[in-house]
C-alpha cells in the first residue's frame, strides 16, 4: 500500500490545452456561453448537459463537441432535428477554426481562443482502485492526489456507473484518515421522513418507533470520512440542517438538546449537475459551496475509450477462472470499442462477466423479465430519467439488430421495413456502434 501511495503521488506531467468558447448566437437562449479546455461540451435541453438550452426544437441530448488535436469533433447524439453546418447535416465530423452549428432553431458558434490552460497529469495508471491511461483520467488522478492529503470537502460529479463511490473510497484510503471509518449514506435510499434520523441520530422516544437511542452516520464516521451519495436527492428542508452541521462541526440527535462534536471529512457525489440544481432553486447555494471545497468530475467511459483494454484486463483477472484479453475475438472487441456504454464502467464489467460465461452474448441485453406482475429481483433501479434513456437505447439497439438480421444487412430494405429513410438507419447504426 505504501508503494502504491508513493506512486500515485509521484510528480505529475504538465500539459497545455487551448481554450474554446461555445456561444449561443441565435435562438431563445441567445447569449448563453461557456468556455472549455480539452473537455467535451454536451448540448441539449436535459439538465445534465454542459450547455442547457430551452429551445423546444432542440433534443434532450442533441450533440457533443469534443476538442481534438485536429480541431474539434461534433457528434449528433441522436437528435430529432439534426446538426447542420451551413446546409449540410452532419452526424459526426472533425471541424477546425471558427464554426457555426445550427441545432433546431438555435445557432451555436464554436470559437478557438488564443488562451492556453495548463493541466497536470499523473504519471501512473491508477489512483487507489481507479484505473485509466487516458489524459482525462490521468488529470483526475493528479487532482485526487492533491486533494487526498487535505481535509477539504469534495464534490464528485459523474454519470451513473462511472465509479463515483470508488473515487470516494480511494480518497479515504489515500488520506490521513485511512485507519478511521468510511461510512456511506445514500440520500436516495432512505424515505424522506427518516433521513434526518439516519444522518444525525435520535434519542429514545424522540418519535414513534424510536425504542432506543441511535447514533447517526455523522457520529459513526467520527474521525473518518462520510460519503453522501446521490446528494441531489437530499430533501430541501434538510439542507439547512446539514449546512449547520458542516459549519459548527457538531450534531444534535432528534429529541436531544446536547451538541455532540464531530470530526469528519465529507465527500459527496451526484449524477446531476448540482450547479444547475442551484440555479433552478432545488439546492441551496451556500450548501453547494460548502460541499464543493474541491470539485471533480468522473468522465463517462465513451469519452475515454483508450482505457478499455486496461479495464477489460482488470475485470478478466477477477473472473473465475482467470481469462485473458487475447481470448476475446476481433468481432467482440470491435463491439466493445464502438459501443457507447450508457452504463459506463459498471456496464463494461457486466459485459466482460457475460463474455466470460457466454461469449456470444457479450453485449446482448440480458433483460430480467417479470411474470405475474412481480418486479424482477435483479433489476437495478437507477434514476427514472436515466433508466428511461437506457431502456430507449437498448430497445433501439435490439430493434436495429433484428432489422438488419432480417435483411441480411441490407440498409435500404431495412429502411423500407422500418418506414424511415436510409440515412436514418445509417445514423442509428453509427449511434449504436453497429456495422
């Protein structure tokens, strides 16, 4: 462990990126803009986009702009009205220089700036149990190495399945609190009426059913780290109470006037963009700033495909019996590299486990089925908007596979059966990584 910790904190490499400004120049959101340096910009009406538009002709997840060494790559994320450069509709293209994109009734300009930004990249391929060789993961490792040795609060953002809890665990193990408790509290898994009791504890008789005194998770984590998962689900009436605990470093159990001092480091995670929740009034701004002393974002797997070989090897080493990546056929590996991985690393791990048992179903949808109206026990419950999106992607993928199998890969015949254009079938095939 000491050797690993020394490696994870070795001197990082300094890299320089050019900045890019993305501005809405026409449409309902005219004047909205953001700047980025080597970070993807996702545009749409869904609140988890980087640039959130209100234009009703823009899809929830319309397009993505990804800086590259040659310029920037624009990808249609499955929009209804498409992405146009001039009069040409593009599904994926690498562009350079100042460019205007037409999305729905809005125009977005992409302008490279002369400003340069320096970023640190770790020289190792891991931090704790996190793995990656991609630039974004190495930058994350460098950030986490600096954050771990401090006691600053940390806010971790990222999509479901990216490994936010693993980030929190690794931070704890690399910190000076490693020998103390690491306590997890899922803000979405407890009924609103019991959240306060679970967080701060209660005395006997404080409410109906409180037959004995109980310490809350803050007391349980004393001296160590408390991980507040799905922070965006915290009821709004409890947010000022949490803020008070963080500022005073003490808790009061329900039914007690006695203040109990606590010494904990708070690490939080959410799959929402909490700054957007603050703007909408769903999350207190003062609590947001208190929890985001340090702010890190875990990239989705589709933005770091160069990490796939390392991750697959890692999961295969855990298989029983141990398997090797050389055993994976070229066809399956191509599927791995072109799949969008909406479930991120969690989905990849499940796909590798499936391949180890049934190679022909490596990326097949193993959907649990419900009979007699009973919910399947194996169904993983994610936030509704994400579950709906993943189900839509999965249906689309299975439909296309069945359609192309029926037509022996003939796109024109497939389009005729589906009653859509040939271009639409090709677009969906690219989106789902089907060849």
